[in-house]
C-alpha cells in the first residue's frame, strides 16, 4: 500500500512541482494518473520508489517512509518503467539487460536464469535473447525495458507514458499486457495522457493540474466530465464526444467504451425502425 | 552532475555579462597561464580570490558555489594522486611532511582556480555571444558552430544524465556501493546510454541541418557585430599587466613556499 500524506516537492531550481498531494493506492489497484505536461505526474511517481524525497509531507510504502529507505530497497517492491527505454538499455545482449537488475538485487545465478527465461517469455522477446538491445525496434526496446523490470517480480509496477511513440498494434498489445498484470493482482500505476488507452482499460483515474489533484474517480466518471477534462487539457474519447454531440434522444451519454456505445446505438436503431 | 550546472548560462544582464567575450576569454587565459606558472601555495591562494569580484558583480554566486561543490570530488582525487605519487616517486621526505602536504594542496588549488575562472566565463557568456566572438576572430564557421553547439548541449546532456541515473537506480543500481574500482564501474550503465544518445542526437542534428541547407552560402554576415568598449579595454589592460607580472615573477623571483614562510 502506498500512502501519500500532504506531499510537497520543490525542485532545486525553485519550481514547486507538487503542492499538497494526499492519496492512497491500495494493493492490487489499477490507477491512471492523467494531466497536462508539467502537471507534476512524473515528479509524483518518482516519489513512489524514493528517487525523489518529499520537501514536506510523507510517502509511506507498506508502513515504511521513503525517507528511511534507499531507492534500491524500495525498488525491490516497486518497479518503475521509464518513458524512454533508451535511457536504460546499455548491455550487449537482451539477456544481460534483463539480468542487470537481478544481479543488483543479489539473486543467485540459477534464479537469475529462471527469471530471465520467464520474463523473456512473458514479453514474447525470447528470440532476441542474444541480440543487442540497440538493434531492436522502438516497440521491442520498450518490451525489453519492461521485461528488465518485471523480471524481479515487484509488487507494484509504475509505467511513465508507456504508449508514447508506439504504433497502434504495439500500443494495443502493451495495453492488454498491462491490464493482465493488474488481473494478476499487481498494483499498476500508469502515467499517461492517452485518453483512448484509459477508456479501454477502465482503471481508477486521478487528474492532476499544477501540482495538485483536481479529481479522482473511475474512468467513466472522469472522462465524461467535460469541465474536468478541459481543465486538465485532455479531450474526452471521440466516442464520448460523438454521443454528447447528439440531440437528446433519451440515451445514456456518459459512455467511454466503443463496444458499449455500439450497442446503445444499435438499440436506438431498433427502436426507430 | 552539479559541476555542469556551474557552466550553464542564465540570461541575466550585468557589467560582467556585457563584457566582450574576447576580453573575458583573454582574462581567463591569463588566469590559466598564471596558475600554471605557479606551483607554490601563496600565489595560488591569491589567484583563487581574483575571479571572486567578477562572480559577485555578475550575481551568479549560487551557480558558482554549486559548480565549485561539484568540482570538489575531482579536487579530492587530484589531491590524493598528487600526495601519493609525489611521495612514492620523488625525494620528498617522509609522510606526512608539511612540504609534501603543501605541494598537494597547491596542485589541487591550481585545478580549482582553472574550474573557477572557466565557470565564471561560461556563467556570464551567452553561447550566441561566444559564437560571434569566435567568428570575428576569423575561426572557420564550421568550428564556431561545432563549438557553440557543444556548449549549448551541455545542459541537455546533464539533464539526460540525471534521467539515466534515475532509470538505473530504479533497477537497483547503487552508485555509492563497493570499493573504488567497483564505483567507477557503476558508472558504465550511465555512460553507455548517455554516449549512445549523444551520438544519435548529433546524427539527427546533422541531418536536420543539411535539410535546411547548412553551409549553402560561402560568405556569411552577422546581424550583430561585437565591438570592444571601454570596460573591455580595461579588462584587457589588467590582464596584460597581470600576465607581465606573472611572467616576471616566474623568471626572476623565487617564491618561498608557505612552509618556509611560516618557519621564519
Ligand atoms: N529535474 C527538474 N528540475 C527542475 N524542474 C523540473 C525537473 N523536472 C521537472 N521539473 C518541473 O516540474 C514540473 C512538473 O514536471 P513533471 O513532473 O515532469 O510533469 P509531467 O510529468 O506531469 O509532465 C514542471 O514545471 C517541470 O518543468
Ligand atoms: Mg512526465
């Protein structure tokens, strides 16, 4: 469980990036943090594994304040996948890359081998075992980065902008993977402003703006609230916009899911004919 | 990375900022030469205080202090090596003798003077000014461009290094762990992505420049032209006097070390 109490953070440059965040992320929760660029999303999640320490307030993970533990200690339970895989890949082979963190955490060689196998399978990159990570495509590099974090099986997985710069197929694959992670009882925290991603995965949503939380709720509640959505500089999913643009036909309008919208519209057609 | 911070230009204006980069650079070079010519502690201590008025006039104390703090690590290494190797390979007497200690401190201070003066130069000179100054010194435009681009990218690289460091720490890398060799090796996971990224970025930059017809015209002119003003001549004059003094002292006046001075 992650508990954030009245968290303030100011960068050495004087930028006040977080202004009083209160939040609890329970075990097994699936949370999406949304908001415009510079809202403080990355700054907030960097507090969850101790990369940043609060200027004021507290972040407590499973009863331990992040002030009292090293990043490596916290990271054992809280995996963090950075936005750009190029910021972490450095080994000669994909296998080495995935084993890197395991070595840091002091796993035994046999355990390392098993876990590397497991992670490579999980992300379907087994055939690249001996390949240099630098030779892979963007989507594949992202998966190597993901494998290198999941390999040590952290309880909590944080993903910063996982869908940026990926083609549609990669994105959908990644989305299903993330949903599945959560289904396997992992706490998943995703930072994103990809509205379609959120609409299709249906997590809890937290909206941030100017270093503060402006709204919390389930995806449908947040994404169909035009005022909130505008405040956070995102747009509702297209399907929501279409439905809310229709005249009053007595149909449900707070819809974010394409399939649900389709059945509503089909019902409407049947009634009409 | 805090040492790089000390070289990051911020757009403010002061007497020092308005000085011609050529005059400032000359001054820094004279400081540099003077520091190299002196190996005794007393003049180096004196030299250390020479750039301070400029730091204060430019109002860049905070950045300057940060860069000096960043240099401390390297200063420590230089001190250690000087101390060890002078002890092992020269006839300096037994450890820990005062002259040996003084020599090591002097060498360290020499390094600090160099960092200090260049830091003041870069903190108060905009990359644009610097490029202009180079061009007007008849250095080929290609070199000027390469130089200003390099300077401009230092803060970008510093920021990237920070992100990479965070990413590797999140994978359990502990930079501070292990003996000296291990600690140096700990930096490999940071250096490789940083270098690969820098190479990739430079290739992209080259393509972007060529697609915008870089180097298409033979003769370039500039909108702004640098001209030496009164303050600049003053600084050059001071620098020349300092240089003459330094060379004169170096040639004809043996400076006693602090240990000898104190033993009187
Ligand atoms: N390393 C840093 N140093 C100084 N300011 C920073 C740094 N990183 C981010 N900021 C500032 O903090 C604010 C929040 O940034 P960030 O958390 O990255 O936002 P988001 O991830 O929501 O786009 C922004 O104003 C940004 O400019
Ligand atoms: Mg961000």
